[in-house]
C-alpha cells in the first residue's frame, strides 16, 4: 500500500491527465509492438496484419522481402500502408452508415430542458394516508407553516415565499412535491426538519439520493486501493454535513477513479472547494466542483429526442429494446436492436451515435446562444463535444457576477516542477475588486439603514412622550378648572347668604329705630 502511495505522490497533475486519457496504455501498446518487431528480425518475410483481420482488404499487398540494411525504412513503409488501409476502411464504413442515419434537429424545448434544474421530487409517506383533497391542502399549509421560522433562521438571505411549485397525492396516499427553490429543497433533505406529527398524521420523509449540483463536489484520481467504505468513514469523521458519497460511473481506470460527495452545509462545502485538495488515507487528492452535463429530452413513447410524450405523433408506443409496438408480444426478453442506428443497444442509451450527435448539436447550440443558460447554471462539456481540451465548462458569459476564475491549487504533487507565478496585471480580472466594492457599499447601505431606523425609533419615542405629557397637562388643567368653578360657586353662595343676613339685620335695626323714635318725641312733649 505504501508503494502505491509513493507512486501517486510522485505523479504530477499533467501525468494524471495523461493517465486518464490513456497515454500509458498507448505507450505499453507501442512497446509491445517494438518487442514483437525485435523478435521477428531474424525472419526475412513479413506479412501485413490487415490480411488476417476479420474484414480482409481489397488492396492487400503480396509478401514483402526485406533486406537487413533497409529493414527499418521498409517496415515503416509497410506500417504506414497498413494504417492508411485501416483509415480508408473505417472512413468507408462511416460514410455508408451516414446515408441512412436520421438527424434530429435541436429545438427550443430541447434547449430549455437541457439547461433546466432537474431536482428529484420530495416524497413524504403519510400514516394514515391522505385521501381527501381538502385535508391534503390543510396538511401542506400546516407543514409549511411549521418549518417556515426555522428555515428562515438557517437561510437568512432567503426572501422568497416558501412553497412547492406543485404537489400531488400519489396512488399510495403519500404527498409528492416539486420545488425549484434550492434553499427549501436542501432544507427538506434533512429528516430533522420535519415535524413528527401533523394533527393525527405521522410523517416519514423519503429523501432523494443526491443533493443539487450546487452542493456536490468531485474528488479526482482516488486510488482503487481505497475502498468506498473507508473513504466514507474517513470523510464523515472530518465533515459533519456529508450527505452522500458514491463512485462516479465511467470514471474507473487502471489505478484510480473519481468520487462524488454531496455536502449539506454550504459553508463546509465552500471550504472544501476553496482548499482545492483533500487527504484520503494520507494521500492528497484534487477536489473540484461537480458540474452536470446537458440532459437530452427523450420521448418515452417513441424514444426520439426533441419532444415529450404529450406532443408525440406516433400512433403506438415503441419498445426501446427492439423498436416494435409494445402492445404486441412480450418485450421483457426481446432482442436488443436500436431503431435509430441498428446497433446492439437500447434506443435511449447514450452509446447510440445518433444521441451522441444530437448531444453535440445541442451543446453547439448552447455555445452559440449562451443567453439560454441561466446565470447560476454551469454545464460540463463532455470530452467528445469540446472544441479544445481546455474547454470544460459552458456558462452564460453575460452574467459576470456568476463567472468564476480558474482555481489555483497551492499543493503540487510534483517536487520537480517550478512554482506557479502570479497572473500578469493585464490579464487580471476586476470582477473581484468590483464585488468587494459592491459588498462594502452594501455594508454601508445596511449601516445607514440601521442608523435611520434608530433615529426614527427615537423620534417615535419622543413623540409618544410629548403626547403623554400633553394629555397629563390637559387633565391637570381640567381638574384645576373644576376646582375653580366649585370654589367660585361656594364663594358666591356664601356672599349671597351673608348679604341677605346683613340686609335683614339692617332692616331690623331700622325698624327698631323707627319704633324708638315716636316714644322719644312723646317724652319731649311732656
């Protein structure tokens, strides 16, 4: 195992790319041919290999006698003739095949389907099952109501309304929902975010196998000696939000293969990608983001690309194995014969040259019309559809905010290579500086909004206090007015009573005086 590690550690990135493309196998093939030639030097007669192939050759040369002096040059000439004959033979086969090969045009439906985000439907098993539509509507509303607060706490930048794009109740009475909201989709991919019961209905969510591509990464050139169980155990110890780990189909080579990992937490996912490398069993492996390839829109009725079953004009449903009518006979054990090209594969298999040609045309259309791609979507270009080796990603060039510069890996597996230099200033991108400036402006704007809110709150508080003070003063004034009125009334009553008493006393006094005056006069007369 240590020797294998040393073999990979001493291997550079360029050597890994060559190994994946099969350069080592080509060298081994050339070496075997050379050894075979050296063993046959003692013989003076050499036959052309094309005469012993299963196809034969119409232009087969007779036996060739080779002198020892000119053996190398003459043998080279024989090999060139053999290669030319093989190329001509395969060219004629390809030309004959192209005569009857159907060509399917790429329409707008195919372009929109290829660039659309295809997420697996979310399924929730219900016990007891949902049968009434009104009860199902209340069930969905209650589910979204219960998860809304925790979902918005986890995704603070999420401003959209929570809800499914559409949902239905399947034949088993379970809820099936589809959404294109990535935050809601990833949130519902965790069983801890579901309530155990809604009213009397028990929830048992069936989680999808994969997360969206925005949460997936690829570990490249993982040695075959590392078992998937050990890799999963190692990664789950270091990363708590690992959702799923699997080996990518079609990536296994003689010494290595690629591993796909789905990471639930976005911060942990970005840390893995920004590091550029990851260690597995003490060996450093490359890490890159996972990019999906454009999907082909295939009709499930006639197996022809470019439309769906709903608009298909074929009168019967065609078997994808044999191409005949599915309603006639048993098509579980029928002969496999592609009705597109006549090959020994199913009609919807990507091995079919017709589907491969359709995919090339589809990618060419997307390359000519990059605006068809959403700004947040990047597509992986298969090897046979690239115009050059460095072209691996297809994206919308007009959406600058989603453009990403090439990753710079700090770690290098080769000790004999010069370190990478910084990019020259004339080639540097100003997107990063503009993004930083925009982030600073957004921060200042947010700070300004907070200050405005504080001032408004203080003004509102002062206004409330003033209103309360005015109310208290008005109450006090009213109270004082009532006191004054009551006092005035009392005083008026007292004054009136006093005046009446005084007048009565004066009247009595005058009367008394009047009574006394005649008596005094009588005395004086006497």
